[in-house]
């Protein structure tokens, strides 16, 4: 069981910033690594960022490295994705997920479970 709820998405101009949040209810994910993925219409879901259980290690896709920052507050049972210098190609539905399958890498969607419903991020020129 358990549920993840993303929030904070919206529409911004290129170069702007957004901070999306992922809050857990019904369970805690403080002992699990977490990840952010995104999916644009007609495209496959792709890895954006990952963070280990303690928050001491982070991982980023090359396309967002230097612009996005993943963080977590385990006391609040929440993970964040700060998105700066947004580009139109960042437009997608952003999902958070819990990493439960350690046989696969941080970059593979099949490494994760308990996906949220997603929050829409739209970046206009």
C-alpha cells in the first residue's frame, strides 16, 4: 500500500524555475532511495534524478545536470526537485517513485515502485 502525491507543477517561461514536491501518505519511504522521472507525449518515461535513503548521494541525467537539484526531508516524508533554467524540452509530466529493486540501476524505471500520479510541467518559449 502507500501513496505518493506530486505537487508544484505549472506553466513557466523558458529560463524560469519550479519546485515540485512528492509527499508520501499511508507509509514512510525514509528507508528507500527515491527518483524523479518525466514523460512527454509520445515519448518513453526517462530518468531525471535519484537520491539515496539518507540523501548523501544524488544522481542526475546529463540533460538536467547543473540545472536541477533533488533533495529530501525524511522528517516530512517528502522529496523535492528544484528545477532552474527551465527549457521547453523540459516540458513533461514529472513522476516520483520509490526504488525497491536493487538488481537494477537508478536509471531504469523498473528499479522503482509506488509511482505517483505525476504533475505537469510546461515550459514555453
